[in-house]
C-alpha cells in the first residue's frame, strides 16, 4: 500500500510539473477547434459575400481573405505561411525556454498561437482565410472583415506585449 501511495504522489508531482504544458496544449486545441467549427458553419451555411445582422453594429459577412490583416500581402500564401510558422515557433520556444508559470502570460501566448494556427489551417487547406465579423458602427463602417482567430491574435499580442514590458522593466517573475 505504501508503494502505491509513493507512485500516486510521484505521478501527481509529475502532472503538476507539466501542468503549464498541459494547459497550453489543451487551450490551444480548444480555441483552434472553436475557430474551425465557426468557419465550417459559415462556409456551409452562407454564400460568399452573404451578410446578415447579428447585433446592432455587428454583421456576419462571409468573405475569403487571400492576404493577412486588411488583405495585406494578398496572394502571398507561401510568405504568409512562413511568417506564421516563424511567429508560432518563436512563441512556443519562448514559452518552453522561459518556463512560463504566469497564467496571463500563458493565456496570451496561447491566444496568439491558437489564432495563428487557426488561420494557418485555412491558408494551407483552403487557400484563403475565412473571415466573417463585419463591424458597422461609425467610425468603423469600412473596417476590415475579420474572424475569431484574428481576435485571438490581436488580444493575445496586446496582453503578451504588456506582460513582456512589465516583466522586463520591473523584473517580475514570468
């Protein structure tokens, strides 16, 4: 019985040691799955350029984006794939090398990697990114149409930048 207790404690200790990695992988998988499910729903239920009101200022408009944000680098699929892979690789290496323990830091990195991977999946398998959020409120009447993955990348990058600046300048533990 005592040997069993030691093994259970050892296993729990190992799980706790890797809990940040488990959280990182689980959250990435969950967010990527959510992103891809929404895109499938949009593609399977709307025609290209169809649009409907979701909220007062938010429309769902199905477009195919062959570029990055605001359609920059349109038609440069390979360049966008390489850039995305480099950014994702950097963030994963940063997460592992720094042994990040701070939950907000982990979530910010997950948001950027999950959003990047979600759009990367689109570029590789569809040849374009499915976008659908269309804001129609002044002064954003002509704002770019975007998707959930884009939201993850932008919010995650902002949180990451703030956490990074704070940790670098105030030497807080990550």
